[in-house]
């Protein structure tokens, strides 16, 4: 199974972000129903029970408010490959959540990305020669706060790749305190 942990967005937040995910020739935008903050990508694994056990460690972390604000690109605006929205309020508890989860997953034997967690919401991937379209798409996103919600739980998600893109299914949720 191809698995990852995510902080899901409420439907009302997805609706507020939908206008910024309009089709453009040079960018493949994330489908609105799949918007989420990735906390840990496990990849292909059969260690479902180990993943569930590791996620139990976040149950003592408190719920928090998260505000989506800011925009950018990885690796840079000059050479955009991934477009993202940022986090203003809630950045510290989101990082603490990801760090605690990833520590428990590593202790359970999962091999995770070694780069430090950077809170971001991936909204699109830039196609070859789509740099100009990517910059235009980002410029269309207001710099001010776009949405806000209460982060109450994380989800373990299965991703099945297919000819029409990935299909995401939430296998289990883990509430925060």
C-alpha cells in the first residue's frame, strides 16, 4: 500500500481555495478534493499496524487554529516546479505535530525524507516550460489570509495511482486533544 499522513482540509476551506486552482496550460493543479498538508509520506509499505501505532503518539497534542496565507514555489520562484500556499498562524504547532509523528515513524523503522518539515499546501506542479504560467498563477493568489480552520485530527491516507491520477482514501483518523 502507498500511504501518507495528512492534515485534511474542511470542505469550506477547499471551496475557498478552489478559485486559485483553475486550469492553466503550464501547471497541473491539485484536485480540490485532494488538498491536504502532507505530514509524512511513507511510500509503499505493508506496515499498516506500525503506522497506526506511531500515529497514536500525537493524541496528547492539542488542537490548534491554522491560517493559510502566503504563496511560493519550490525550489524557487525563478525556477518553479511545485506551487504552494503557506501557513501564518498555526505554523509552530503544525511543525511540532509533524516532528512528533515522524520521530515515532522513524522509531518504528520507516524511512522518511530527511529534510526538515516546511509547512505548505501543494497546489500544483509545473509542467516543462510552464514557468511563466506558474508565476502568473501565483500572482493571482492574494497575499493575505485565504482561509482558517481548526486542526482537530490527522489522517492516514492510502494513495492508489491510476491513469487519471491518484485516488486518495482515508483509512483512519487520529484526533488531537
